[in-house]
């Protein structure tokens, strides 16, 4: 006896009944570096995972962000063995989307896949928070290329601090640290400040040789070449040099930069904390996830003068995007559902 394709899909995915109101949920975590997508059932079981390019419309534009979301979604759906018309809802955690955003431009590539569900756009900061906890109240501190702090109550962001972008804020972020690394190294080469191990690390990163011999025309050639190479970059790209502050362990200048970053991030967190709201503090973003020494310094600052709060560190916001998708679908996400999401997603990556 022949079996239809839809029946086969239903057999593989018990929660999915193609052609009716059940279906699966599609969660998208659109970041500046990459876009991550997951197909999740209403029970919290993750079925398929996909990753693609930058999904931040501020960084790459609406069309490119939509293309990345569609590419990640297509991979996740194929991985799950789920047809596009089996998607019941889409929750997209994305920065830079507001009521004035022409979201139809973002959605066009996803619609071309055959996904017809109406999207819900959610805060990328809130997704990062829910990647660390199922509780609906607490605090989030995110430091990637940018940086921001939030207070969450009843599952929504009620207060935020910073997140103002590389030019006006983002204190303690990857850009903030990277810019200070570059300035310290250039000041060393220019003899305006003392020597630092950051200088050799920066020159290595730029593919330039160590300075040798006397300056020519009043300035060392390697300094001039470094300045030219740096000005060819977009300003926000200075975030790539943040890791040098952590590689130069023991260097006084690097230690000072990392310590100041921790102070700046805790200062932003202090701006959203109120005594009557208690809950976990979720630390997220690439700068924090990749550099545990910075996390340790933040934890030390948070525990000064009192009991240390519950702190959790997450690498990205995809678990949280899935949690938001479940909450948006009316699912009560408790500890058991949260554990199902985290464990089944981890098995897919």
C-alpha cells in the first residue's frame, strides 16, 4: 500500500499534522555575525537547525537580512523533514525592527520558501535572556559587538540601558574594547604612552612587521601603515581586536582595558536593577561568551558588598528565540520544557 508524503512527515514528527492548525514553530535568532534558525514542536522538541549569514538589517540591509533568514529557515526545515506549509508561526528575534520597518522586504525571501505564517518580531535582547532561563523575571546583560542591559518582568523588557551603537554608547562592548586596544597600541608606536604587549599583537593582526630603525619623515613607517589599514575598515570592525586584550594576559594596559570594560558593563546593569525585582542575571553575546575572564570580573563586581546573584552565561539567543516562539504560541514554558529545548537543540548543533 502506498503512503503519502504528508503521512510520512506526520509519522516522523508526531506533533506535526500537515494541513491543519497544529504544525511546528519556526524560531529565528538574527545576529550581526550569523543568523540561526530552529524548527521546534509545541512540546519544545527541536527538530531541525540552520545557520546562515548576518541577519541584522541595520548592518547589512533589509534584503540581505531577509535572505539570511530564509537560508537558515530552509536548512532548518530540510533538516527537520518538515514542509514549509507545516510552519504554524514564526518568531524572529532581531535588532533594529520597529513599527516603521517595511517588514515585507524582510519577509519576501521567506515567503518564497512557501512559509505563509504571520511573523512576530521580538527583541534580540529578550531572546538572549530566555536562552539562559525559563523564568519570566530577571536581568540580561549583553556584550557582543555592541552592549546593553535589560530588566525583564512578566516575560517582557520593561527597562533597557545603553545599546546606543558604537558611536554613542555600547560601553564595555567588543567595539569599545577593540577601539581601546588599537588606541593603546598606536599611542605606544607614537611614543605618547608606555610600551604594551598589545602593540605586537595588533601589528601581527594587521600583517605588519615590528618597527625597526629610526622614524622617517617624523613618523615610523609601520605606524603610518597601521593607521592606513585601520582607516580602511568600517569603524565597527574595530570590535575584531577586542580579543587581543584577553590574549595579552598580564600586560598592565590590557588588564586596565578589561577591568574598565567590566566596570562599564556593570554600570549599565546597575541602571536597570531595582531591589524589588529579583531574578537571574543572564550574560550573553560573543564578547562575554568567548572571554570568561571578563565574565569573572563582572561576577566579582556583582558580588561586591552582598550576596552574589544567580548568573548564567549563554553563547547566543537561539534557545531564547525558541522559548519566545513557544510563549507566543501559548505554551507555558516551565523547567521541563526549557530543558527539552536546550537538550534537543544541543544535539542538533
